[in-house]
């Protein structure tokens, strides 16, 4: 056997001993987290990687609206939890966002506003939008208005547009 053949076999043995990422398991964990946060998940994709301690890679989460989020992953070297991951940006519950926006809309309309958003989670990124209904006015004198909210940044900073009422 030549030296070159021996080096090839040695390299092949080392590569065979390096554990690979269980993509389906990690994708399932990320999807379960997003689903728990009420995101309608279309797909989670992670690359095929070797689990070398402290190495980094990215996965992608896409919701049914086409918004994509990036997940930063780090290999820990721990057998029980070989990869830690963090979603860049935030997931917001639209019902909670609507409740937060009520005060600003009440001031803008100069009367009470009850914002009614769907029970749904969204990936917050600049340009992401959603629409909620708002009941505007005092009891007996209400009207329904649709508002569109567009994120001005990855942290939300919602810009409000009245769509009619």
C-alpha cells in the first residue's frame, strides 16, 4: 500500500468518525418552537453539517406568508444538546401587538379604539405587514376600520395606515 493510499484511508476514517447534524431533529425543534408561538410554518431548512465543536451555521424558517427568518446555530459538543440556536429578530403575537397599538390609535382617532387582530404569530422584519380590524367610537356609535400595520424595522416600529371605515 502506498503512502498516498494510507493517507486517503486515514482521512476517510477521520471523516467517518465526525458526527453529522440530525437535520430533521433540529428542523423539528425549530418548527415546534415557532408553532408554539402561533407562526404558520411553511418550512424549516438546515444544511447538512458535521458537528465540530464551536462551529456555526444557519437554518431558515419560512412562514406561510413567505417571510423568512434566519436561525443562528452553534455546535456545543454536548451529546444531549449538540446544537444551540437563536432566531434573529422576533416572533410577535398579533393579538398582543393589537393590544399595544390600541392606545396610539385611540389618541390618533381621538376616541376609544378596540383593535382586533387574529390570533397568529408573525416573524417581525422590516416591511412585514398585517391587517387588523378596529372598533372605533363609544358604545352605540361604533364603526369598524381596517388598519394596515407595516414594520419599519426588524423590531417592529409599526407604521399605521387606515384602510377604510
